[in-house]
């Protein structure tokens, strides 16, 4: 059981780094939204 929890923890830590591209995607989305509002 301990090994399973360790594997799950490793998988979670591996899935966390892709949060940076999400930030850039959100920023681009906000910029696109601002452009639409300006138009």
C-alpha cells in the first residue's frame, strides 16, 4: 500500500509542472478578451 501511495504522489508531482503553460494560456485568453472589448 505504501508503494501505491508513493507512485500516486510521483504521478501528481509530474502532473503539476504543466500548470505554467496553463498560466500563459489564461494570459493570452485575457489579452484576446481585452482586444475584443476594445473593438
